[in-house]
C-alpha cells in the first residue's frame, strides 16, 4: 500500500465531501428535494420529513475526484506498473468505482421519482432488480475482459473452492443482496455512513495485506467520504444520503470485496448489513407463516432498538462497534489464514 497516496486520497475525499455540504444542502433545499417519511416508520421520524435528500452526491463527487487524484499520484511516482498484473489491478479498481456510480445512478432515479411525486415509493422492486442485474453483469464482464477469469473463493485455513460458472450466479446474488442491505441500513442518522467508514477502514488494511494498492485507494476514498458526510448526517441530520448514496456505497462495499478476491472475508465484514437485511426477510417470512404476527417490533432491526428507547446516537455507536469487531475478526483471518 502506498501510504502517501492513500492519505492524500482520504484527506481529499473528506475535505471535498464535507465542504460540498455548504453548497449541496442549500441547493437541495432550493430544489425542494426533501425526504418523504413512511407512515409505517417510527412516529418520531415524521420530524425528519422534508430534510434534504440525495446528499449522497456529496461523497460520490468526493470519491471520484480523490480516487482520480490518488491514481495520478501512483502513476507519477511510478508505483503503477502496466504489466499484466498491474493493468488488471488498475482496471479492477476503476471498475469498482464505475459499478458504484452506476448503482448510485439507479438510486438517483429512485430518489428523483420520490421527490417529484412527494412519496416514499420510486422505482418498483422489479425495475430496481432488473437495473441492478444489468450493472452486475457489466461488472463481471469488465472483470473477465481484464483477464481475471478466476472462479475460486478463498477460505482462510481451509483452502480454495472452485465454483466454476456458478461463481457468477452466487456472487451476482450476493452483490444484489448486499447492495440492498446497505440501502436498508440507511434508516438512522449517521448509521450507514458510520458502518461503511468502519468497513472501508478494514479494507484499507486488507488491500495492503493482499497487495492491491489501487483498490486500497477506493476504500480510502469511500471511507473518508463517509466520514465527511457524517459531518452533516449525524443526528440531527442536516441532509440524508438517499438511495443515491446508499446504493453507491453498496456498490463500493461489494466491488472492493469481490475485486480483492476476498469474498469470504467480505461476508464477515458485512455483518451489520447482512443482519439488517436478514431481519427484514425473517420478519416478512414469519408474518406470512403466522398470518400477521411479527417476530421483531419493527425492521430493519435498528428500528426495533429505536422502539425499545435507544437514541439514534446509541444505535450508531453500538452498531459501529459490532461492525468493528466483525472487521477485526476478518482482518485476523486474512492475516493468519493465508
């Protein structure tokens, strides 16, 4: 890992994202791009109705600009080598950012429909899935074109498992699940950005362990961008990232994990996201089986803790700590299990 390039990338991403708040938030207010709160959510969330949304554009800009700057620094220093391995790693990192931007665009369309129609329903679930599947297919296509045709998954201490063509189906479904899981995590001020900050911090270390400096820049940019967004998004939030931001972050999370060839480690690092989405699936299944009964007070699971009286700041702190523990375990497995 090129530490100076990673540090400059992180500082730039944080600075750009945080400073854009002074421009983006007033602009979003002027455009009347306000959040519409669902009636089925916690009653006290109604006070957030009208809070500017689509603020994810702030860190999307920060990530793109800082990543480009980081790559330029690596290039100027001669750290990027255009041999077979170096070119492949560079393409993977660029593909990661492009995939995240495309997911962010899907989120943007969803948000735009919501704000224009003044409701919390944008694209239909099927429209979202079709668009997401197309992005996933493009991501894997770019990976194959770059020369990476590996279909194996590494399991620390156990070895490798070759899934053949089933790899693309399983990983594709994994991306689909995790992108939407990150989206579901964005339900409490500062929660999604803080959990993603921890995840990206872990992947800076993991990228260093696997020798993928370009992908490390992606993680550094996204993590610092999340931190810069928290300046405006911690309770009480001045702006919400919207699906624009959460789906972009979902793209980063999955692309970095798969792009580094640490799919199993990624699953461990995604513990909070998986927990959030799994709670929704369990609740829906239990509701149907029992004809109307609920296992949790409300899902995603962070709402259950809200109803139990937890403040938003406490939820963010506890969930981030749990994410840190999961990521620490994953780093240890990657370090000792190779």
